[in-house]
């Protein structure tokens, strides 16, 4: 086997392997029920698969335009008009990405310069901080604390300086399942309006909001929209995470900067899948009732663990349920999660790695985007612990 002999000055430094990869690898090693990484284990729409096949057969197998197919960008524009009464220009304000994570990376990398400060809310999706650091920026964390995980706006204000370039929000929030309320979005609007601070609003779970609540997209707020990038995910919406298909919305001047880098990261994305999704979105029924679909799964998961010593915290959105195990063990989250896999054959995600300081709160995240059979199986395992 070839071996690089020279001392390596690692650009990546001490960056750890993603907790999602770690827990899924452990799940595979122990043949455990995988409720860790956020992907469904049920089939996607057969109609959508047939549409992809149709466009492949029709010969749409070459490069799409760099911004994405006009059909899909138009479909996204029409969705935002329908849901939020906001009009994004399909040509200059919408760009298709190879998954939302690529969109996030490209936004951060195209906007953040050396010594710029970026505020994130911890626990934070694990791609934010590395992307900021790789760009020479400084990560400024604001902690969301269990059990409510609400934003402390006094803490946020105290973290803003003359070097603050961007604030990143995520609602519905991975990993906690909370959503940012209208009052909180207005408070954020009051902080950002009239400044040069950019907002990156990660809204990949926008259609997964429960109990009659509404998703408060950043585009709804006049004091935010002109400074804001929004990321979305077709993988989350259409149960097809392996397709790695997402999008970015932004005002034209911000999108122009985004595209300067995007063209050299992936240039463009899968053509037949874009066309298939665009046709699928012509019927809004294909995404308008996802909240009902996943709320039933959330409720089934909570029902399945009744009688266990795990305590569910509030889940307002996403397909993740956080469980408190403090009545069972005081072990560190990573250790307890490992024990669940090795001894009980069920995989979850510890929340501590989503904090810079690895804050331990005796809670684990479980993905309930699973079949009814898997949910019941998980419940039986958790009730035995």
C-alpha cells in the first residue's frame, strides 16, 4: 500500500469524525436498530421514482444550468409564494445544491473571511463550526439549555461585536426538535435590522412542524429577508436523503457571491432528479401534509416507550425525539449511547458532541422517521432498559 512519507501539516487540524458517521458505524458493527442518523427506512414515492426514470429515458442526462433547472427553480419560487406570500426570482435568487450541507458550506465559505465572527446556537448541526473555521472565521457559541432549548436573547446581544458577520439559526432545530417562535423571530429581527449582519437560516425541516404550530421562515420578516440566506432540503421533504438535493434562497446580490464559489464546488446537480422533483411539486399535496405524517410517527414513538424510564422532552418539529435518561444512568452521553448499541442493539445520537464544550445533560436523540414495525421494536427495547 502506498504511504505518504513526509510530515503532514494538516489543514483539518483536530477535526473529529462526524458523530453521525461514528454512531452509524457502531450501529452497523453491532447490527443494531439504527435510530441515530437522520434518514427514513421506508420507501419514497413510487411516482417520484417513475418521474426520475422518465426523464432519464427522455435523455435529460447531461449538465443542468449552474443555478439548477429552470423548472425546479420556478417550482421553488411558486412554493414560497404559496406558503409565505414571498416572491423569489427563479433566475437570480434561487440555486439548486448537492444537498443542504453543500449549500451551507458554500454560503459560509463565500461570505466569511479571516477573523469574521459567526454566532451559532449550540447544540448545533455539526457542519456549521468546521465550515466557519476552514474559512478563517471565529465560532461564537450561544448555548441552548435543556429541557426547553430556548434562545437567550440577552446572551445573544452580549456576543455581538463589530466583527460579527453572520448569525446561523436552525428551525425546526436539529438535534433538539424545537422551533423558533414568531416572537423569537421578531426579537431576532430587531437585533439584525439596520445592521450589516448576515443571517443564515437553515430550514431543511420546514414541513415537519407539529401540534398546529407554524414554521416561521426568515423570509416572512421584512427586517431579515434582505440579509438572509435560506437553505432547504428535498431529501428531508421527499424521504430521499441519498439523492443529496437541496437549494439556497437569497437576495440577488448575495446569490451572486454564492454562485462565484458554487460553480467551482459542484457546478451543477443531478439533472433528471431536478426535473422529477419539479414535476412532483406541481401538486402541493405532495408536501403540504408531511407534518401530519410525521406527527403520527412522533406520537407512535412516544407511545411505544410508555412504561420505560426514558423521559421525552418537547418535540415541536423535525423527525427527532430527544429522551432524558437521567432516571436510568449518570453516565456520559457518549458512553451511554455506546452501551445502548453494544448491549441493547439500538443506536441513538448523544447531544453533547453538538456543543463545543461537550455539555453533558443525560439526553439522547432518536430519529423516528421509521416504519411502524421499527418504532414498536425500538419501544420494546427501550422499555427493557
